[in-house]
């Protein structure tokens, strides 16, 4: 079973962060999961934390809402900048993104 399948099967808590240095600003992530991603006025994507608040620190981490795991995973797969990182909260192993196994 792949790491992705294991994580999905276990329903483990996931978190997501963006490496803004590589973000192209195309907005694909914000189209896939607007509840999680948003473009800021600098034209780069950032993640949203609790209460829909945009986390404007570079590399900030936000929890992935369980119903949106697939949308966030698709965002990471389609991201042209290869800069969306989705990892397990428990052991910080990347599940989707450029550093996933
Ligand atoms: S999909 Fe990737 S490159 Fe495009 S805006 Fe989102 S984080 Fe940036």
C-alpha cells in the first residue's frame, strides 16, 4: 500500500503549506480548494487557517479539513510550481507534493 493509500485509509490528520518562493500565482489551488488556498495581493498563494483567515507568513501551515483532502491532494498534484506540501500532522511525512515518496 502506498503512503497515500495508508494515510487515506487511516483518515489521518493532514496539514498543508506552500513554498511561496516557487509559486507561479496561476491560482489553480484556489480554484480547486478556495476554502484552503487564496491568492494574496502579492499575487502568490497562501493557506487559510481557522475562521477562514489567510495566513500571510511564508511557509505557514494550516490543517486540511477532512472533506477537502482530495481537493487539496489534487491541488498539490496539479500545482505548476510543485510547491504545495501536504504532510501528516503526526510524523510530518509528506503525503502529496514534491517531497512525497
Ligand atoms: S497551484 Fe501552486 S503555483 Fe499555482 S497558485 Fe497555487 S501554490 Fe502557486
